[in-house]
C-alpha cells in the first residue's frame, strides 16, 4: 500500500539538514511519496525507521516468484477487489496435475499432452504455464523421478505436491536452480516444509483446514524466515472455495498480513465440465494458481479464454493494428470486408472468412479498439473514417472492382460511404457467423 507524504515524514529525522538535496524533511517525504526519490538519499534515517517504512510500503499481497530464468513466473501484488476499479495485474497460472501413481506410459502420455497445451486466441499466445506433480504414492523416489521427467518433458515450472516435507526436499533438490513451488498438503508438516523451502530457495504453498487455522499458520512460516508463501484455505468445492478466496482477498487488501499472499485453488468436481466452471470461477475470483486435472484442449482453452478476458485492462480495449489484412490467396476480384480494430471483432471476422475458404481482404478501421456498434455510436466508425482507411490502405491498386462489404449492424452508413468513397457499399451480415454463407452465396465482384 503506497504511503502518503505525511506517513513517511513521521519516520524521518525532522532536522531539515538538507543533506538529501531538499530544503526540508517534509519536502523530501512528499517527493518520496510521489516515487521521485528513494529513502537512501537521506543518510540520517535510522535502521528502525527504515524497517518501519519498508514494512509499511509492502504490497498488500506479497509478490512471489516461481521458476527461474526464461521460465520465471510471478504472482501476487494485486491491489484490487474489483477489476473495473483498476485492473488485475498477474494472470492466474494454470497447473495441470500428474500423479506419481500413474503407470510410466500413462504419465509420459499425460506430460506430452501438457507440453502441447498452447493456443493462439485473438492474436495472442495463451498456454498452461505449469505442471503439478502430485506425490499421491507417498514414495520419495517415484516423486523425484516424475518431478524430473515433468519439467524436462513439459519445459514448464512445477508445483511439487506432497504430504511429506522430506519428499519435497528430495524432489526440490532434483530440480535445483529451477525454483519449483513446493506445496505441503499436511498442515502438520508446514514448518518442516518451510525449512526445506528456505534451504532449497523455493517458494512454499501451505494449506490449513479453514481460514482461522491459515491465519495462525502464515505468521509462523514467516517467522521461520520465509516470505515467498502461497496460501490454500484447504476447502474444496466451488461455493466454499469461492467464498474463501473472496474473504482472503478482501482481508489482504485491508492489510490483514496473515492473508497477504497469493492463493492456490484446486478443482475437485466429478465431471470435466464442472471442473471447467470451477477453474474459470477461481480464475475470475481470486486464485493466483489453479491446479486442475483437466487435460483436454477444449477444456483448458475455455479456462484460458476466461483468463484472457478477466486479465485485460478494462480501460484499454484490446486492439489489432488498423490496416489491410489478407486471408488466403487474394486476387483482383477478392471481396473487401470492412470492420473495426477491436481485437475480438477483427478475429471473429477473420475466423469466419477463413472458414468460408473465400480469399478476402479485411480492412480494419482505427476505432480505438472499439466494436462496431460502440464505434458507430461514438462516431469513430463513419463514412469519413472508413473512406480514409480505404484510401490509405492501397486497396484500390489491388482489386479491380469497387465494392466493399459493411457490417450489417451499420447498414445505415452505406449511403454516406458510397458518397464519400465512390465505392459501392454492400450490406453484409449482422453477425460474423453469417460471413461464410454471405461470401459463398451473395458476393459477386461484378
Ligand atoms: Fe531530512 Fe534526511 Fe533530508 Fe536531512 S537528509 S533534510 S534529515 S530527509
């Protein structure tokens, strides 16, 4: 939580000695609150004041780092309860679980499937980032072996799950330097696991049987010298988990230190569809990591799409570059579809044009990333902006006809577009899903 200038001033020496380059301690405090100067510029601040200021300036939710080098992932440091108030900063990490009770062939197949869980959606690559290795067998050697294999095959950082601190230590040593997240499932072993996490330089996830026990546990872990903590309230099932995650986030943002850590949640429903709903719910509110048994691509793409939507900045529409795009082997008689540069709109149109198998041009007009109707209502998608984009795109040199296809929702623009551009404006379908039929059955270049 950012400190005000007056809160910082209370901890300064108040001698106005000017050694920091500012005329008074108050002036220095104000600059520090505005993040224009750092505390080390004051040579007279006491160690106690420094510690107090650093503790007070700590974020309400600790930043935790998992993985190393190119695989480094960060969670925590969130500042909001409601996304519309600012934004959520660190997308929930998804971890797909593999148990060490699986037969070797089945474990290998599952790891290969996890390695392939990457997708492209609205022009962005989205992936499952982690693999969760579950020591369900309680056997240390099997756990260590699968942990090695999981990281090697998937190329992803691991969550190592065990009820035994010594098993976590063995697997963590096998992954030395890769900084896996250690998850101790037995609360009685939490302090022993904290010692392991500290010695192996790994973050630690702890669970407790309910929020009160969790609030008792985390100060003990921190007192043991570990700040890189992830918390699991220990409840399972959608309603109880959602309630617990919400209470943790609320309390953390009110600076309740025992809950000031990123959270981990597990899907547990019997059916895959319900697990998709569970995972999507935890992504929206307020899990930092979701561990799931889902493995099919359609299941995880649903969750990743939810994550992508929740973790965009609501004040900045997701936009594509406004320009002329081509789909397929376009020629002089290919259709020209006009749309906005709102990412979701553009990729919906592009996907349907691809599905039609009719090579086409798509002219994406700069509407500051807003959708067709929003842009039309705010006068960003009008005869003038469409004509300007048309002329600037160079399309007149690439096609022999002079026909463009407008989104059906803005049929009202067609006369104005024809007057300004000199092109014939044809009214296309209202929904992108109508594009394949339109291009196959109604489009003619002459
Ligand atoms: Fe105050 Fe420190 Fe600046 Fe001196 S150096 S004026 S004590 S803030």
